[in-house]
C-alpha cells in the first residue's frame, strides 16, 4: 500500500509543536481528506516509498507535505494544503501576500516563547 495515495503530512511524532500543529490541521482540513503520518512510525521498507533524498534530519526540522509526487516543506506545505482544500482556498491565497510569512514566523515564535496557547504535552510519545 502506498502511504501517499492521499495528500500527506509527514511530521515528527516526538515534537510537541508538530503534534499540536497536526491536531489543528486535522480539525481544520479534515482527518479524512489528508493522511497524517509520524515519520517515527515508518519502517525501513516504508522509507522506500518516501520522496527521494529525504533524510531524517530534514524531517526533524519541519513538517513535510506530499501531493501528486511533490514535496512541500514547512510553511510552503501548509500553504499548498490550504490551496488544495476546497473550502479554505482563500486562506491559501492570503498566504501569498507580502510579509505574511514573516508574521507567521513571529506568531510561531510567540506561541513557543510566551506560551500563548496552552498545549497539552501529554500526547507526546515517550
């Protein structure tokens, strides 16, 4: 079975931020339309079906989004996923506006530094 038959998010299952981001994506994008896979759960045979030249260190740095054989890292993956979703296309187009990526980076920094949202850390695997 091909892991990437549907649009797929590949994330770090040990990272609190990545786990929470995927939970929000499941809520807004839907759990049925996209696959959400922790690369920590993949076996060596599963890595054969993953995008060529994708390494563990790349996956640890940022979430990866796969669609139609293309890989989109981090912010670009989120933007592409919004463009693919029929009800959220407008938000995807808004992410092309100037300075929006910088505002997004600041927001992610603020969330992590000042604990703006109360993330539940109990979902992290030990």
